[in-house]
């Protein structure tokens, strides 16, 4: 019975772990995990981004995801003045099953943004990303059916010879991702974009044991967004994504109002953001943000509306984002996507 339960546990674990990639409700605040073509697509010299997500905390912290990235412009002296070229580094860590399963991804990305007009207000971008992925499973932290008693999880299943002999599991692979992006502006107060990305182009194989291996399903994401002024100190931001991976799909759409406290300033503006996104058939995602001195902070909280709300107690997940863009006074202003 223990052997059957053990194998069943790994079957279920594999089904969950390999169904979908880690994702953020604030997808707009994690540009290099959304589309490699966003590398270097910002107004400034260097951009730092960080994200933290605790999904379904009421289900024993089912998924905790953190990421950090930095990207910057290169080749400014050798490319046309209306083009941009970016290089970026990203590290993403995803913990699941109360920390028993750990994924870490190290990515290097580059993108070239070709100006379609003299001033570079319209650009077509292409990006490429290479990722080294590592998976680690601590089998001693897994829970089994025969450990469940009226007093909670107890017993010594983890000392079973089958489990002890297996020990920890690890696997690594190299991944390739790519993306395209078009963005444009008709004035200093608006921008619009549409793009598509394909992750796991090479369909890498993940092998945890000699008996089992898994092919990582490609992930396709189509995304679009815009912002435009509706008053002297108010800007409307809208964005949406549609993701497909391994038979699963996700649709997120929504927007936020930006209230500018000092609209007379053109560079160091202070703004408050308020809005909401919706993950169809799953969650409502209220958003609050604060931007000052080239720093933008954002917080969302997923409120489950699907059948999962019974188990999650309607607590879909807390998410925090932080973005800082270093803008030397010598930089040429560029209208770029923000959400």
C-alpha cells in the first residue's frame, strides 16, 4: 500500500508541477518573464525589477514565487539613434508543496528594438532568452496517505526503505524562449503595444528518476496594452494577456487609473495607481500602486471567485512588485509600455 501511495503521490505531483509555469497577476511588473522582447524596452538606462507572490496561503503556502531582474541598453554608439538594444538577466525561484519542491531559473535575454520612424516612437522588437533551469525535490518533506491520522500528519512513512533509498531528486535543463513586440505612440501622453511570446521553444525534457521523464509544454502568450491621458493629472492604463500551455489557458484583463500629484513635472512625477484586473473564471485582482523618484511599488491580492474558493477560503494570493529605473539626465525620453 505504501508503495502504491508513494507512486501515486509522485504522479499527482508531476501532474501539478508540469502543467503550468509560474505566473504573476502583475504580469506587467515582470516584463522579462512575460516576453523576452521587453528586454531593454523602457525609458532610462538601467531597470531593476522584483516580484513576490504567495499563492493560496491557506493551503499550506502551496506556491511561493520570487523573481529579480536587471536589464539595460547596450550598443548605443553603434546602432541608429531611433533604435534600442537591450540585455537582461533574470533569476526566478518557485517553491511549492510547502517547500518540498523547488524550481530555480537563471535567464539571459537580449532584444533589438527597430525604429519604424525617425524619432523611434514606433518600434518593432524581437527578443531571445536562454534559461538554465534546476529542479530539486526534498522527498523527506512529502506527506503520504498513511501519515494522516485524526491528530494530523504523523507516522514514519518517510523512513520507509523505498523513500529513504530514493533520497532527494534533482534535474536540470536548458530552455529557449523568444518573443515579438510592436509598440507605438502618437503623443507624449499615450502608448500602445501588442506582442506574443513563446517559452520552451526547444521542448526540454525534465528527468527526475531513471523511470520517469517529462517534456515541458511550450507556453504561448499574447498580450496587449495601452495608456492615454483623460485629464491633465489622470492617465488610464489598460492591459490584457492570453496564455496557453499544455491544454490549460488563462485570460487576465483590466486596468488602473494613474493620479499624478505633480503634473507640471515631466520627469520626476509622483503618482498613485488604483484599479483591478480579472482572471476569467478564477479571481478578481484589486491593484494599488505608488510611483515616486523613478520607483514604482505595486500590490495586488487575488480574491478567488471559482470553486477553489472553498479550499482557499477565497485567498488566492498576495503579490508585491518593485521596479526602479535609473534615468540619467542625458537619456533621450522614450514612450514605452508601462502596464
